[in-house]
């Protein structure tokens, strides 16, 4: 399906974990799209017009109609392209679906604040230690959640990449980047072996590999843009 036929455009910036989610969902469904990249530190007229409430990325434009907030967009993609032949992103069972939504919200509550602190050049050492501890604790809980929800299979979604997989893997590039920037170990194979194996497996998935560059690219972006890049791990959802 061509971009003209699908009528899909994505407004965003490549390092944003929230934008990454949208790109992965579209690729999983086999939907072609046009990526409209914003300029760091600026908000385009198209963005302000498309998301006048929050004025943040990402925004999905489908035949000109805007949808905002990354997890809302992922659900929209799952519903609109339900007959694409690709597996459903959200679990069919209502209780399991609720659990995935719960953990997705937990991820967005816990990971971005810690990432922001760990990549900040002006953060105190004590603050970084605290952020690393909070991140490690969150990843430990997600390790336990993976064991329960995956039921011995490859992904949180079971045999196929699902909603919670997308929600978490979108942050993996930045987690690996702040490990380098702050000199900390977060995705530690000794502490969260299942999560590390999951991350390695998922980052090699065809729908994910192109959306999440090597950690060095995230480090370079953070160094190049400094304070202008902070919203990447905060406001946009």
C-alpha cells in the first residue's frame, strides 16, 4: 500500500520513544507512511495545528485526521488495520488487555524521569544514583511481569509482539544510552535475564530494528542538542 493510498503521516522526531512506538505499530501492521520530522527545539505549524491541546509529538495523521498520544495511536492502528493479516497488538482477553495497559502506564511513570536524570549533565551524583536505583527496581518488577505475561514465550504478547512489548522496547535505546552516559548497569543479565534476552530478541525484530538505532546514536543526539533534547524523554507521549 502506498503512502497516498494509506493516507498515513507521522509527525515526530526519531529519538522520541513515543514516536518509536507509532513507527513499530505501523510496521507490524504493514502500513506504509510518510515520516514528517520536526526540528529540535521548534514546533512546526503542522504540529501546532494537528495537536493544539498538548502541542507535542507524536501525531498520526490518517487521511488528514490527527490522533495524538502514543499509546492511543497504537490502539488506533491496531483497530483500523485489524484485517491487515498481522496479529493483533492488544490482547483479546479483557483482563490480559487491562494488565498490559497497567504496565504500559507504569513504564511511562517510572522510566522517563529516571532517564532524564541519568542523561542530564548538571544532575548531582546522588540524584543519578537514586535514578539508577529507581530504574533498576522498575526493571526488576517488569522482569517478573514478563515471566507471568509471556508464559514462557518470546514476548509480553506471547508468540507475537504486543502492546506492552511496544510500550517498553521504545525506551530501550535510551536505557542503553544512559548506561553509557552515566556509567551504570541497568539491563543487567545477572539481575533481569529474561528482560535482557527479550530486549535483544525484540530489537532484532524486522518491525523494530530500523526504529531503534544503536545506543551511540542516542548518546550523540543528547550531546549535540543538550537541553533542547530534554523533552524527548518527558512531554511527548
